[in-house]
C-alpha cells in the first residue's frame, strides 16, 4: 500500500497528466524531473495544476516547483503496447503463470521454441526460474503443469489497469485527485 506524503519526494518530480487530466501511465507512474517540468512550463507545453512548497530561483525569477502538470495537447495512447519483458511481467501481474510466485521471473515459451514456438505476446508467459527449468523444452501439459492464464496481446488500457495495482511507495498528496489507489496517510 502506498504512503501519502506532504513533503516533496526526492528530486521533486511532477505527475504528468494527459490533456484529459488522466495520468499518461500508471506503471511506471508518469513523472518528470523538475528540470524538464520547468522547461515545459516556459515552452508553454503544459499547464501547472498543483505546486510544491519548494521554489527554484534564477537571477530574474522565482518559481514554485510544479507537482502536477497537464499536457496542453492530448497524446493518443491507442497504439499496441511494445512487447517487452517488463510489459509481459506487468500483463501477468508480476507472478509466475504456473505457480503464482513473484520471485525470480523469466520468460517462458508456452509452445517451446524447439517445437516451433515464437517469441510473441500469444506464446510468452511470466514464469519463475524453477517452473521454467522444470518445464524446459516440453509442453506444460506433458508434465502436469498448466498456465493459470492464456497468453494474449494486452491493450494499453489493460496494462494501465494492471499498473494501477502496483502503486509506488510514496505518493505526494497533490497527486491523489488524479490517481486511483488505496493509500495510507503518513502521520
């Protein structure tokens, strides 16, 4: 469970929202370093939605650091997610498709490569090393294993929804109106 903090997190990153005020990404959370945010503000590419209590100074300007920004132009996110190890693990909830362990995850080809299996969304699942070694170059059913889910190509929306299940350790209180996680207030 994430902890809500009222002081600026290390480095004072800003939560980046699309023009519709939804985060660009939940996992990893769409954050920009303060330097990029200040540049985007001066180039008029973003609107400042909320600010930290910290300031940056130049010889001619003092500015509160933005904690939440919104892009002025909407960024479409309807393209298919990239096939990456991270995205496969995210799709599968960072758990082994065979035993459910979150430890020591690897890729597993459901149809083994030695039997013509391809490296694709529809043939790869997250597997812990022990399950992957046990299965080896065989079909899971040959040794009494069965993946808990059928591998599939996720949509960007599905990955975003899965990412919402994994909040970062710390969330700034100004971000909460734009994020939908169960959080615990710091005392």
